[in-house]
């Protein structure tokens, strides 16, 4: 399966389907798909792409759209984010969940300023050294910011590729998805679909397939059902962050607001991660 070559006709039919969907139904107005307004050459700021990519991880587009504007209004450049306190970033992130992402963005901004003189890395090797940036997020930044034909795999990519190229198979490995992408990307470029447009189309078409066909990515060998949020430690961590966004609190105050026997464990973990500080018998955002 992994090395299965697809015919030019198969790939051409797929690219035609993808392009037609994107032309007629693509989400062209998303702010992170717009080039920087200060540059008429079509420059995409990798800082803004990084922010959007980390925000969009496991979070609905509709929730991200408003927060993205708020975030970039407060921290319009990598310099302004690097100069901020983590507590400011966490307060602004409040409501998006997965608060570690806020810390990763903040740490990445600081590293860009301290080790790269404010210039974002423009290679996969350089990007994956930034906190919170794995190979697939680095690939997305390479595609969207630098328009490079890098293969990366996430849930929408899996959905589209499995639906079109492995429709009757179970436990499709990412190696097979990657092999298909390595065949599709060059042909898409030859047909005028540049890398960032290709991936925008994949994101939109993947979302469409999930809504109409179902979660095709369940057929992936690497599919893992997301654990329930209600009652989870993740929910409890978010509740603590929200409470402390309003100001420092004592342990007694937190226990009065959060009745959960796991609270001490959660607080200890957040302090170890430096998301929180404990000073003078008060918990506060890091």
C-alpha cells in the first residue's frame, strides 16, 4: 500500500475535484489566508501563520476567528509577544482551551527574538526547534508562509486522501497518505495550484467531507478518538486558568470555586509547567 503509484488520470481527477470545490466553496475570507496588508508582494508573515496554526489545533474555526483578531491586535508582531508576560498571553488566550499552546507561542516568539534576531526560521529543521512546533506544524508554516511544497499530514489531509485514494481500506498508515501526497503535490503545482492554495483547498474540502460523508479519518491507522472534555483534567485546568485570569487567589478561594479532589494535583502540575506561580500563599498566572 505504502508505495502504491497512482495514475496520472487518478491524480488529475482528484485535483480537478479539489480545485472546483475550493473555487466555488473555499473559505477565502479567513484572515490568516490574507497577505500582510503592508506588503503588496503577497508576503505572508510566518509569525501570524504560526499563531493561526497553533490556535486551530483541535479548535473550531469559528472560535479561532475572533480570538485571532484579539491576539494580533494586542501582539501584532513577534517582538510584542516576546516582550509580554506569560500571564498577559494566558489571559488573552482564555476561552480557546489547551492553554499550553499559549505558552508555546510565547516561548517560540522569545526564541525567535533571542536566537534568530527576530527573523523566523525558513526551514523545517529550524522551525521544529521552536517550542510547540512539531513536523506537521512546521510543514504548515512552510506551505502557508513560504509557499513551499512540503508534505505534512493532519486530520483534513488524511480525510481527503483516504476518501479519494483508499476508500475501501481500513487502518491506512500515514506512510501511505504521505506517498499519495508526494505524488499529488507536484502534479497540482504543474496544474497551477501553488502549495498554499493546495493546502487551503485540502483544509476546506476535508471539512466539507467530514460534514457530508463523515469522519473518514477514522479509517486511518493513526486515528485516536479524542477523550471526553466534560469532567476531564483538561476541563479542570481550564477552569483554574479562567479563575486566575481575574486575579490571584488563595488555595481556599480556589477550592471554594472548584469542588474537585484533583485540584491540588492540577495546581501542582500547572506550577511545575510554570503556567502558574505560587507566591505569598497566592496562586497567580505565570
